[in-house]
C-alpha cells in the first residue's frame, strides 16, 4: 500500500517541506494560514513594528492588507505587493515607520513570494486554510499521555488505546451516531470562503479596485484581535470621559 495523499497541510518547517517535495512529488503541499500569520507577527516584533501595529490605525490597516495578499488569486499577488510598496513609500501617515516597513516588505517578498513557497501560501479557493484540527488532536493526545518524553512501551500502549477509541467512533459513525457539528463555526468558515471568492470575482471583472479589494479582504484577517482592539478603544474612551466628569465635579 503506497502512501500518497492528495494534500498535506503543515507549518513552514523547512526540513518537512523538503521531505514532502522529495517523497511525495505528486501531493499538493499547502501551508497553514495560522502559522503564516504567526510568522509575520514575529517579524513585526523583530522589526519594531508591533507596537505601532497595535496602536496606529493606518499601520494596522496596511499590515492587514499585506496579510490579505495571500487571499488573492495567485496571478494578482505580485500586483498587490507592488501596490503596497508604493503606498508605504508615499504615505505621510506611514512615514515614521518607513525604515521598518521596508525591512518587513523585503522580508515578505524574499520569504513568501518565491515561486516554490507561493504555491503553499495561496489560500484562494482553499476550503481548509489551517491545520488547527490536527493541532487540536495532538494537544488532546498529549494531555492523555500526561507527561512528555514517553518510553517506547508507554507510547505504544497509548497509541493502541487511541486506535480503539478511533475505531469505536468510526463504528458509531457508521451506525448514524455522529457527534453534532458546530454549525456556528462551520457557517462562519463557509461565509468567509464565499466572501473571498466574491471579492476576487469582482476584482477580475473590474467591479472593485485592487486596494479596495485588499481592504475588504483585510476585514477577514484577525477578526478576534480586531474585536479586542475596538473594545480596548471603547474602554479607553470611557475612562477618559469618566476622568473628565470627575474634573467637572
């Protein structure tokens, strides 16, 4: 029996990428969107941009547009990158961060826009954009192990127990006893994918400008973080208004 899956989803560990290319040449190797954004966030911190990203609205939007490049059709990604380079070079509002942004954009181009990697980070028309389900399963298995660095015999016993549990779930599924799907999460993913496809279609027929498309796509990136950011702004305004009321008294 030959192991040759249609698709592999992983992070961007170079050794694993090389192994997949060598051992599974006919398999599509897709990157994980969560791990990509995690890498970009680390670089924001390294280049001294993260504080501005959190507090400066213009820079926050710009970075999110960079992150949205990977949601475009592959044929449009270069145009989007060139557009954003022109924007940060000519924007007065981003002038204080020009040096750091230059380092960030050069990094993005050299690391992620290369042909061999670009195929891994093109998430247009990709239904499952992360390997979160795999990461979650690994976390569950680790909790069941209750310790790190298991002996080979303990590991074998754990895997046998896990195999039994999986078989039971499989038979339950065959008999119709399936675990209900979280429809809220499922519908949210479907809605995001539909929005990505719709925006790309509008761009293709010139119903929307490239920058407007990136702005719209950027609203689909880091949704939870943006909600926290908006709430923090509201809290700051409340505190400020509260201090103003106290001073009036």
